[in-house]
């Protein structure tokens, strides 16, 4: 049973990791930056997850919406399919990030983050709320048949921790800097035990990428190495590889060295743009 629970985390992880992208630099004006963010509204990305010889064990979709009050809402909806769906009793994970733009219009700030996990007969929900003026992050978890749990963490001064969805759109808007081969990035995530935590990301040089994946030329694509808390998904290394396409949308991710499962892969299969047009991933990628 513990392995099955870990498998769920592993299945969802590549979709979370794939929800990171990087594009422009920070030289744009606030007006240009807001226009760029608004261009993502209505966009939807669909990913399929596989491991071992098993294809399509889960599907995940990421989209951005904006309501009439000007609040942005990013959603990741993921669900199991095939034999894994039967084993895990139709597991559905939904992550929702409610975001506001910073005063300079250059970044998304997570205001509250919701997670809902549903299986047949059971539901688990968590809500994380950020009070930046008070420097406090509070959370509450409810689960079928169990007592509610609550807690709080201090937000380190000057730090704007992001959930994976806010991080996705911040990256695409160049919040953490422009894309340069060989460059390193540190992305602040939710604090734990009063300390700041980061996700580390490095873009490989063209030669490094071609040596590791020799069936691609990497003229317009990028290979990135990501390092996250290895305890999160039972990895020996905590390493993830991501390939970004020419538009800096993450097209593939591999969670490496997972206990019992080996490498777990996620792949972009369809992009729906804000105006409703669709683009399927190239066959064989």
C-alpha cells in the first residue's frame, strides 16, 4: 500500500515539473509584462505519463483563467488511466492556484493554493493561504474519516514562495531571468520548519545536451536539470530532466531513479491556445 501511495505522487510529479517554463527577460515594462501574462489566459497543456513498459498511466492538464474581478486562477487536473486507474480506484488530483499580479506587474504572487485528491469513496483537501503583510503561511487539511489538521509557517522576509503553477507562469514571464544555456536558477517554494526552500534548475549547454540525448540537435530545444527534495517522491537523487521546445513550453520530463519504478516520464501531447486553436505534439517526440 505504501508503494501504491508513492506511485500516485510519482505519477503526478512529472506533470507538476512539466508545469515549469522559461521565456523572456525582465527588461519589459509592466504594461508589456501584463500583456504577456494575459496572452496565456485560455491556454491549456495536456500531458501523458508513463513508466517501465506501461504507457498512458495518467493524464494531466494545465490551464490559466482570469475571472471578472481580475484574479488569475491556474489549474492542474490529473487523473489515473488504464490498469493504474483500477489499482488506485480512479485517483483524481486537482491543484488550484489563486494568484494576483505584483504591484509592478512582473510576477504572479500565490494568494492561496488548493489541493483536492479524490478516490472512490474518499476525499482529501488542503488549503494554503499566504499573508505577506504578516509574514505567515497557514494551512488546513481535511480528509474523509479523519480529524482536521492545521498549521502555519513563517515566510522569510523578502521571499515570495510559489506553488508549481505560479512558478510555471512566472518562469514563462522571465521572473527568474532570461534563458541562457549553462545558466542556473533557484526557485523559492513553500517554506518548511521556518526555513526557505528552493528548487534548483540548470539549463545545459548545447554540447552537454547533445552528448546526453544524441538523437536531438538542440538547435531550438533546451535540456534542463532540476533538483528537488528527494524525499518528496522517493528518489535516490531527487533529479528530474526537462526538455523545453522552441516556444519554451516543457515538452518532456523524466523523474530519475525512483525507488522500485525506475524513470517515470511525462510527455506533452496537445496544446490548446488562448484563441481555441490546437497543436498536437509531433509524432515520435
